C-alpha cells in the first residue's frame, strides 16, 4: 500500500531533542538535536523584547577551526540535509509565544553554511516560500567565514538573503 511506500521513502521529523539549556529568563533556549546517524547539532531560540531569532546549524562539525568557535574543535563532520536544516526551524517555532508569527533566521549555528551551499539554499527557499514557513528573505541572514566563490555564486543568483562575514583575523 501507499502508506508503506511513503514510510519507506520519506522521513518526517528525523531529529530528536536530546538536551535543552535555557537561561533563567527563558530568553535563550539551546536545543541539542540528535541526527539519525547519532551526531548532535544545536539550534538556538533567542529573544529580546522586540524580536525573536532562530539560530540554525548547517553542518555537524566544521573544518575551518576559527579560534572563536567551539564547533571548529570538533573537526569536519557532515553536511546537514535541507530537511534537517528546516526541521530545526520547525522545532524552534514551537518556542514562540502564542500568536507570535514573526521571527528572524540566522545561519550561524554549527558549521559553515556556504560550504553546504546547495542544501542551504534549498532549506532557505522552503523557509522563505509563502507556502513553506513564509519567512521574508530580509529576515534571513547567512553568516560565513568568507568563502569567496560561494559569496559570488550567491550574488549571481540574486537571492535576497542578508550576508554576514565573520571577521576572525587581524590580517
């Protein structure tokens, strides 16, 4: 039957919440999510009196080893799928106060988003699609260590997401 075929070919909700840390005022909530292969990534809900922000991961681990970043000490892991990136946002959306619908998305969690370019763009297109999560592109920021070829590719595609380049060296 079709139900068996769907179950064999598709997975909905593959991340399991393994742990959660919250600030006493609950304005920041960090979720440790277990991937199907056993790896763990983090997604963070942040709030101020005027806005809500979801910080999403794009990779399990990172090969860039920026001095300011703990993820780099893990070494290179694997790229997340577009579905795994989107699922983080779905989980964090549950943290919003009742009736609240607006939030920002920053791709500044674990990993270098532009190194996982294709899955990142697929995920962001789902997040920004009116039939998806309807996050306006101006509310989505991609943070990068500065991968020039991917920055150029992003510019060539004329996608309307914001870009933040982490300055991690004096030279």
